[in-house]
């Protein structure tokens, strides 16, 4: 099954390097004006050739923050994608009901992502919005693991 699913990607990976052009000069599908425009744009781009060693890169705070952010995104994504259906199945729900409930976070995410991106674009503060959304996600995940039950119970019960 895995081989059949992966076969198209492997074949595309073997063919694409021979089909795609690696510069505008070699792109036969571009018109002369498009080729000239792309070459001018590429020539105007600043070229930085920074040769940092591994220790410099690892010690860079930006690299560290990006790695931590990526780690957080992956943990949350795998947590929802892999473990949510298993937690739901332990509640003696049918497979169909587990599928329906597991789809809810993704449906909310589709709407939320569009709304949040529109808001972020209007306010022009992408970094602040990434920080806020990441903190909200972290708080939500922390709340989700604080109880073994799916219901919220009051302290007075």
C-alpha cells in the first residue's frame, strides 16, 4: 500500500529535474519578454553569500526560535491528527462518530485561518498574530491534556 501511494511521487521526483528548466534562459515555455523580465528581476536581487559555520547557525537565536516554533506546530498537528481519534475511540464511539468529531478541529481551522489571515493582513502585524495564535493553541492543548474526561466538571460537584 505504501509503495503504491508513494510511487507517483517517486516517479515525479525522477522526471521533474529533466523537465523543469533551472534558469529563465532554458525555459522554452516563456516568451522573450517574459524571459527578459525574469532575468532582469533576478539580476536586481541582492545576493548574499554568507558562509556561516554550523556552530554560528545553531547559536543564532532566530534559528532557535524557528526550530521551537516548528516543533510546536508538529507536536500539535500530530497530537490532533494521531491521538484525537484514538482518544475518541476510547469513549466507545462508533467509527463514523469518531471521524465526524475528529473533523471538527479541521473545519474550525479552515474558517479560523481565513478569518485570522484577513484580520492579520488588514492590521499588517503578522508576527504578533503568529505569536498570539501560537499561544492560544498552546493554552488549548494544555487545557486538553489537563483532564482525562471530555466534559467540564465544576469544582463544587
